[in-house]
C-alpha cells in the first residue's frame, strides 16, 4: 500500500463503519411523538451541514397530564470536522434513536419517555448517548454540549448541586437532571445569552458558574443551563452515558431560598447513588 493510500484508508474505513452502523436506520423527515402514561414528548431531527455545528434531537414540546409544554428549548450540539450523516428511527411508542457521523467519529442518541400515573404530575426522559471513534490512528476527545431552557414557571432558579446533578425549580414544578458521566464543565445563565455562547463559540469551555451549590439567578427569574462533556475515546471504541431528566409539576407554590433548595434535594442524592450502584451490578 502506498503512503497516499495509507493516509486515505482511515477515511474509507470510517465511512464503511458508519454505513454498517446506520444500516437499520432511515433518514428522518418529520418530528417524532413519544407517549407513555400521562406524558407526551415531541422531538425533531435536526442537522445544520451549512454551519460548523450539528444539533442532535431537539425536544420541542413536553406535556405532563395535559399541562402546557414546559420546554422552551432543549438540544445537544457539537462541532467536529468533515461531513455529517444523520439517520433516525422510532423503535417504540416511547423511544426514538438517532445516529450522526463523520469520517472519524459517530454519535448516537436514544430518547426514552417514561410517564407517570394519571394526575401524578411526573415524567422522566432518559437520554442514552454513545460517542464513537472510528479513527484508526489513535484516541479522540469528542465534545458534546447540552443546552436546556425549561419554562417551569414565570420565576425559577437552577443550581448545580453536585458534579453530576442539577436542579431547576419553579413556582409549581421542578426538573432534576443527572448524568452517569459528570460533565467536564457547566454554566447556568440567561437563556438567550447562554445559547448564543454555545452556538457562536465552538469548543469554548463553559464557565462553571455560578459554582456548585449556588443558584442562578440569585432571586427567582429566568434560568437555562448548559452542560459540556469532553469524552476521551480510544480508537475503534465507543463510550456511553445516560442523562436522566425528571420533571415534577406537583410542588409547593413558592420557590425556596438557594440554601433550602440544596437541602431539599440532599435527601435524594443517596437514593440516586444507590440506584447507580445497583445498575453497575
């Protein structure tokens, strides 16, 4: 094999691997509606090949017990070189899967909705994310950004309680977010400014503000959050993790002070840890 052919080989191998993985999928052309129990989730396939960014599945609407949608914007984004391919399929009434890829990498997302009993006010979205390295010459650090702006009420606050746990709380609802791989960086801030930062400054680290245990805004207002993962993946391998979003719309009528916010969720953390240990077994 010539030196030129050796250089081209990883591109061909990456493309062939992506084609093999994508074989069961069909190109997405319309939004998907997931239903389970008391909940409905509308997601849409999105890709922007005309820019440096690609978006994963974008959550456009979430209703629980027929209530108005709590989602203003919820998406994943990344910036990687080379052409992007996007395929998707709905595998069950409550599950959809999407695959993206380039010449040396591929990302897959599986969204699964679990609704609660009627009038329980609760639902869970489980997002399983797999980052794959089809580059033949070595390890890659694969970036991924998550952005979410949930309209829990006209006044809400968000707090990063632990490296892998975020709580957003409004007047009558809450959103608890956990990740089985702790994000490398996070940022909580004004929705428009934070989304603009993520979309216009590719591969810029989020600011880790306002710090663990601190609420934004300091007085109840409007908050969105960004999570950033920089995942190292060895050649020919992949790594998976799960982001779980649990929304509850049956809570007290006032937003607690930041200190109280952390104390209320502190009791949930041991249970979350126990669930993770059982899952690893």
